[in-house]
C-alpha cells in the first residue's frame, strides 16, 4: 500500500519500482515528495553539494512518459552521486575551491550505466575534500545534528538515512562507505575491488578506490549490484541462519573498539546463536597485524602522486593534510611502499581461503558511535577489507548508549558479492528487528 | 650550433632548451619549423588526431614573452599527447565514434604538470581505439609507409620518429609504449607503475595502465622523468659499462622471436662484452612461464568492466574485439582472474630481487621488425614488465634484414627509474652508434 502522499519519500527504491509498475505512483509525485523532504531537512543536514529541482522534475516528467515496455530496471529511481564522481549535467566540485566553477562535464561509467537502466541522477552529495581527508564537509548526522555522519561519503550516507533519496553512490579508499553507513544507520555495500569501473571517478589510490552503494534495504543494494553486473562464479543459494557458520573477527585493531562496538558485536553473536547458527570467534595469523599500517602507507604514497598536480598548481587551495601527504609521501621510501603493497597482495588469497570457511565473517564497522563534530571517525576497522579487496556490507540494527546507530560489517571472499547479499538478506532484517536500534526520523 | 632554419625540427627537447636559454631561438620559430615538417609529412604518416596550428602559434608567442627567470624546466617544449589523455583545450576522442564531437574538457594530471613546467601541449596523437585493440589507427611507420608504427600509442611514436615533435606521451597496458618505440626506432620509457598519476586518462586496466614517454634522446626522457618526480630511493650513480653486469633474458616467449630480434639481442650482448661488461644469459624460474597469459587474463577481464558502459549504450560503435572482451570477460570465471592477479603480484618482489643482481637486464622489445599493414604487432615481450610494474626503456640502434629498426628493452626493479636512465645514457648512444641502424628520415 502506498504511504500517504506527504510521506512518499519513505519508500525504498524497490517499493517505488513496484508502485510505478502498479501504476499508483508517478516518478514526478515521488520526486516532489523527496524535494519537499529536502526542503524541510537540508538546512539542518546539509547533505547536498548540488541539487537542481527544475532539472529533477523535468527528468521525472520525461521518465513518466516512457512506455512501460521500454522502462529499465531502475526506471524512475532517484540516485544521489558523491561529488567526486563526474556527471555531464551537473558540476563536480570535489568539495574543493580548485574546482569551484568547474565546467568539466562527463558521465562516469557508473552514471552512464545507471541512466541506461532508467535511473534519475538526482544530485551531487557532499564529500570530504577529494574524498581524501578526515575532516568532513558541513554535512550533519541526521540522527544527532551535533555529530558527523562519517566520511568521506558524508552526504550520500546522510541523504539516504534522512529519506532525501533511496539510494546513493559513494567511494571508499579507507572506510568511506562502510563507516558513514554505520554512523547513519543505513546499509552500505563496498563490492569487490575491480568489479565496478572507476572511469570518471576522482582518483585517490587506484589499488584501493572502490565505488559502493548506500540504501535503506538489502533489496535496494541487490538491485544496484545486479545493474553493475556483480556476479559470483557460483550462483549463490539462499542462506538459512540455522545451518550457517559465522566467524566473529575482532582483528588486531580491537583495542580501538569502544563499548558500543564491543556490545553490539557480542549482541549480534548471541542473536545469531539464538537463531541456531554456529558462531565462532576467529583470529587471523599474525601476518595480518600490520594490514592497517600497510593500507595507510599505500594510500598516502598514492595520494602524493594523485595530488601532485594540484600541489604544483594550487597548493594554496589544498587542505593541510593533503599538502602533508604530497610532501611526506615523496619522502617515504619506495621500499616501504612496495613492502606494503606486496604484503597486502600476498594476503589476499590467504584471507579468501579463511573467509571461505564461513557463511560470512562479522566484524566491527566503526570504533563506536558517530563522534561529535566534524572529524569523520577512525577507519581502522575498514582499511583491512579495502586493502584486501573483499566485499563488505554494513548492516544497521544495533545502537550505542548515546542512542546512535552502530553498524556491523559482514565480509566474505572476493567476488562473492551476490553470496554476501544473500547473507545480508537474512541478517539485515534480523538485526533491524532485534538489534534494539531504530531510526526515529 | 643551431641547425639551419628549415631543419630546426630536428632538435631534441634538450637542445631546444639550450638554444632558448642562449636566446638564439624562439619558441615560435621552432614550432613553425615543426608545423612545416608536419605539413609536408602528415599526409603520409597520419600521426595526428588533432593539431591546431593557430593555437600552437599563439601559445608559442605567449611563451616567448615569459621573462627568463619565470620560465619552467620545459619552457617552450612541444609535447604530443596520446588521444586517450584528456586536454582542456582540445577534444579527446579515443579514436572512437562514441566520442566524436565530444566536449569533455579537462586536463589530465600529467598535462597539468607539463603545462606548469612551461611545456606547449602541441596536439593529440593518433591511438588505437581506446588504447585497447590490436588494429592501429591510420598512422604509418615513417621508415616504411606500408608498415605499422606499432600501437596503441601509434601516433606518439611516429610523430617523434618523424620529427614532428621532440617528445610525446603514450600509455601502456600490454606493450603500447615499448613496441611502437621499437618499431619506430625511438626511445620509449615506461616508468614504474604507479609513479605517474593516471588521473584524466582513459582506463583500460587500472592495475596495468602506465603513462610513458617517447623521445629521440635519453636526455629528453630524463627531463620528463624529473618533471614527473620519478625518484629512486638511492640517488643512482653513473654507469661505467666496463664494470657493469648485464643479464640477457629471452623469457618463455623466446619462440616468438624472429631472426631480426634474435640477431639484435646477440649483437647487443657481444657489443657490451666487447666494451668490457660482464654479460650473462639468465633464465627465470618456471613460475614466470604463465606471466603473459596472466597479464592477458587480467587485462581482458578488466576491459570487460571498463567498457561495459560503452557496451550498454553504444555497442554498435564498438569494435568487435572490445565487444568480445566484454562478452567473454563476463564469462571468464573470477577465480581465473584472481589467480592471474595474485600470481602476478606474488612474482613482483621475486623479479625485483632477480633484477637487482644486474646493472640492467636486456630483453627483446618486439618479436621482430614492424609488420606490413595495420596490425600493431604482438606484445608478447612487453606484457611481462607491464604486469610486473618494473620500469622499461626501449633503446633503438639495431636493425633487421628489411632495414627497419629493432629495439631492445632494458629493465630494472621497481622504482629504479633514475638508475635505468643512467644505464640508458650509456647504452643508448653506444647502440645508436654501433648497432648498425640509423634513421634516414
């Protein structure tokens, strides 16, 4: 059943798709509801770098005129695009004064794919500068406006959590999808590295950068993964929690876990056990202990290369931390960098084998609840999986003592994205109904 | 001494730099000579995708007005840019009808860096479609117009060999710098993967794509490597051939070497020995035997991802081979791809250690002389080094029985680009003076 007109914005993309098919909803009516929500909430949440209501409504009207048999799988679905991903009809500013007034107009490969499927590219979501620094944009956590939504995909996470749009694209080089998804209490999926083209996306580190998805339901993640042709070698089976084996992984970074994270991971393990699953704490070989350090060494020396041209021509417009990476990255020895890159590469098949023993492995998404202020949080539980190239999905459902959401990551081996979605399809609703935290937005 | 006015186009970039400093040459006079050369030769060689003489002359005039103390290290040096690298003031068409009339205007990071150093971005050089197929553009080998200049950086190699410009940029994913440099009898340098930013360059395969340089002297390669901040951990010493140790590496692909390549490699080994160097044939462990296959599996499955958006929206404008890669790449199992990527990654530190035992390793650049026609040649001696991320320099100097140039590659371990340039500085002139092949252009 359709929600009352004033609350259409609460629909997920999959629900919108059903209603559009049934014919009891138009794209225009839906996007007008989203625009009203944005009008009411954006002054507080500040999720957007660019939204043009006239462009959105005109596209919605065009989409409504497409005959049903010519409609794509994402027909009429509004998607927010992180402002480091190029779009031909909107500016792309990377939250940097260097790109103020930029006229670079092209569609990133992902944007082309989404438009072809009938999606409505809704606007550009706020990002930490160049998706490469720890200070966020002005965006606020919609659950508590004093707090960060996480970063660097800050606007994508906040806009989805606050019902501005059902789906948004983000990018992750350290923890920029999973962390903001967790802080904002939504689903966030980082697919296997390399599965989705980076063409037309601002480079941070080519060996780490991954495009991912924010949504409020697993069905919506699934829709996007299918559009992006994420495929497993073996068509995955549905998961039955009762016969599943879950690994609980605290990692060498566990000392950074705050009580909210410690309790949520414990509660999740108990909940799964109570459902009949086998749940076992696992530890990784000591080779994995330096993985966070290696990810950081790789990323920062890569930033020294990818931001060298900005450093040369517009140093006065770069934030201090990027200047530091260029200057320090150039002082790093290459042997440090090669050791980091080669060591990570050596561990990728090792972790694949370990992960293949479990239905999925559960691990923290963040150190705790979203901190107060503009620091987007420590990605220490995310860098492992970015470096190792595995798919990760953040599941919402648990919460901390401050009333904010705490996400948990499920992880599996590379190119088992569809399998991981099957796991999320069972665990997501379970955690959301039994985890104890619910969005009050 | 300055050549007579009508032959200024023969100067190398380093020579031009000296004359501009001395004040007996203007940028305008120099580029007018290049433009005359192009006017005479381009109808035969077809090296260019875009040249705008008015834009070039106006930039030359502006550069001539820059006061000496404000001039960059590349002041007034014309550089050709492969037409898969974006430029803000010229179209970038990737030799594809998909990008005909394209208005995407941005400067790739490398272009920004070159402009900042005072270079004159001269025009766009012809490329095989999307730098991703084996059929070249219309470009001809300037030494024999019935033959390919190699590819995919066809125009960059031909334009430098034919004295249209002193320096050009290319890209290599399999053998697209080293092979055309060898076929055209010029220097070609593929730096260590990751040393130069790929921002603003069309993606083929992020883990393989490398930007590199074509020039007619080692000094010119050096100038560019310095501008791009290629640095070794240890400042390299000059090389004395007499005390050097060279490895001769035929690789598991040696059966593809034609007599021209077999004889050139033998002649080079003898020449080095005659100069007092230690020269030793080396063989790699059998783990390396499948490296070419793994590179191909990685590249083609990556192309399936990077060209998926074109396949969806403009399949009728894609060449059959790219359609095939998208369709076949999607049928490849991910476990094949992961095995290829992980196996290559495992061998990178192994080859670094092996290469570190030698001043440099000499290996073929191509199977033989440039073939007749439009097929750009088999990259079977290049894929190793692209996959392994090591720097490679093609040295001209030898020739085959058909009178065409045969290049040889020198290789060293990752991030020893400056060391490799020191080796090229000694071996390049030696091979050019004693190798038996000279350009008659």
